[in-house]
């Protein structure tokens, strides 16, 4: 490699402002070459090119050129005449992927005295001095605890992104800590499950982190559960997922997280009795979990027990008023029980509190469609798709709007796209009241078959297709008969 003339490899690079101390330029270049030659970067030519460019420009003192507009042209060969970072997100996307690749590289335990870091929100790399091992372990343990708290108590995307950062930092400090890698996987899963990030690369990153955790600790219950959830939710492979859940239960029979995650998978397979038993056990072990309380309400919703679902979700919002899942499910209960006007008000409140999530805007379109205001519903959908340009928008959520707008063929096309994209929401299809109007159609049955296969529940009965019910139609307070 040709070293820029402005560099003096034998001298330290002066820190800018109040930034951290940096090693001599020669040490920086050595670490760069080790990283680029590592298995983590094998075949990743775009990331090799981007990292080399960022490092060389930084060492040359040309950090002013590390701007998105210039990087798109100089690194990714975009046209200088037409490149607009507001419309083309390649630099942001690839910088995020490079950051993830660096984390994965250092998670293998391969590191010298210095570690290359690419801080979020910046294109200027830094070199971080690795402290003594004992201090690393203590700092990593604290970061893991903080990440876990953010996942447990967080109510929206910003909390989950912070959790991911804590877990990634812990994995970088202590590559041998299985809990750190499991935390990385759990945070990625959370972001994908709530459609904050698209299924890819989020699911792939989560699987890589789970794999690393299980290599380090094969009976780590959280990692086994995460492997089960990822396998079921995105590969729709229940037999393999069920085996992983069984291993997790054997490894940690008193883990609320194990019972809770298993309950959610059983719920999506319409094994409501099994899901209730697991939720009861999880609640006994962890009465304070917010997501557990939300999923108790979700189970009541899928059983078409509207009053119980409303009571459970109101209790959750009493202790966590800004809880995204609780608020959006409560609005959905109103929609399902035939109160679209109330649902519209609630979904508007969700959109105001959580504008970074699509569910509030989508829910407004659902409610407007259920009210018979089709032009308004179409306008809301159009506004949502315009606002979400460049971000992931769940095909499943869009399909729900088309069902309520009386467009079953369009809805089924979107559901098929959700299967192709591995939209995690699709797992709800067998039990979601929104899908009741489609249940007799051949395309729907084909989708359902791919999700469920020939599995028979704990009762030995084939999974039912559910009673005829259409969200938005008038119902009694007690609701229709449950699915099972």
C-alpha cells in the first residue's frame, strides 16, 4: 500500500478536539491490513474499499472529505452530476454494514492492542486501546446488564438501538462472553420484529450472533431460544424450532424468557392452551415483564376474547403509558370488535407518540377502511408509502389494509411478497382476525400450508382455520367463538 505523503508512520496522529488518544500511524496501518486480510472481510470488496478509503483519508488529515455526498462518488462510483444522498442511501447502508462487519470481526477474539471503531453518525474511524482483560470483563458485564434493561423496559426503536449498541460494545470488549452475542441477536430480532429494520440483513446478523454465542456456550438458554425464534419466525421451520425450545427448557427450566418465547410461537400455531400454560409459568417467574403482559393481551385477542384483551392491555398501559405494543394492540382490539371510530383515535395517538414506527399510520388506514372511508384510507396509505421511502414497510401491514378495502387479490399478492421477504409479521396469518375474509381462498391456504405444514398441535388436532370474522364488522362485547 502506498502511504500518503502527508503521513509520518513513526509519529502519533494528533487527536482532534477532545477525541480519544490515537496510536502512531504505523500501528493504525498495521491494524487496517490485519482487518482487511481477516476471514471476516474475505470477499467483501465494497467494505474493504470503504474502510481503506476512510482510514487513508483520516491518516492524511483529510477528514473534511469524509462526507456522504463525496463518499458516494469516490467509493461507490455514483455519478457526480446526479448523486443525491437523500434519495440514494448507499453510503449510510454500507457504513452501517461495515460497522457490523467490524463488530463481527472483533467478536471472533482476533485483536491486537488497538481496535478500529467506526462511531455511529460518523465516517471518521477511530482506534480504541484495549484495556486489561479483567477490566474488559467487568465493563462488558455492565454493558450487557444495561442492554438487557433497555430491551426489557424500552418502549420503542430508540431504546432497542441503544440496547444493540450496548451489546455490540460488550461483544467487542469481551469476545468470549456468550451473553453479549446473545444480546446482539436479541436486539436485532427486536428491531426486525417491529419493522424498524428489514428482515435482511437483520436476521442474518442475529443468526451470526446466535451462532457465535452457541459456539462459546452450547447450552446458553437465551441463545437457544433466539435460534428457535429465528428459525420459526423467518424460516417457518417449526420442527427444528421446537427441538431448540426443548433444549432451552432443559437448560433453564426456570427461565421466564424461555417460557415466554415458547408461548409466542405456540400462539401463532393456534395452540392456545399450550401458549396460556407457558405464559402463566413465565408470569409466575417474572411478573414485571412489559412484553409478557402485552402478549397475554395478544393471546386473548387471538382467542377473540375482546373484553379480556382490553383489560389486560389497559393494565399494561397503566404502568407503561408509552408502550408501543400495548397501545397498538389495544387499538386493534377496538377495530376487531367493530369500533373503528375508537380505533382511529387510538392509532392516531400511536402515530403521534411513535412516528418512527409504521403501525400508527397503517392502523389509521385500516380504521378508515373499516369506516367505509375508502378515499381517505387510500390517501393515508399513499402518504405512508411516501414517508417511508427508503425504509422497510411491512407487506403484511399493507395487506391488512387491502383486506379491509375489499381487495383480496391485492392483499394476497402482498402476503405472498411477505413470504418472499420473510416478513416476521406473516407468522400471525393463521390466527389473525384480519385474515378471516381470505381463509377459504386457495392462495391463502397455500400460504398457510407453507407456514404450518402438517404439524399437529399438542391436542393432536389439525390447526383450525378459524370462524368467519371480519375486523371492523359489528360484534357483541363477548365476541365470536374462539379459534379452538
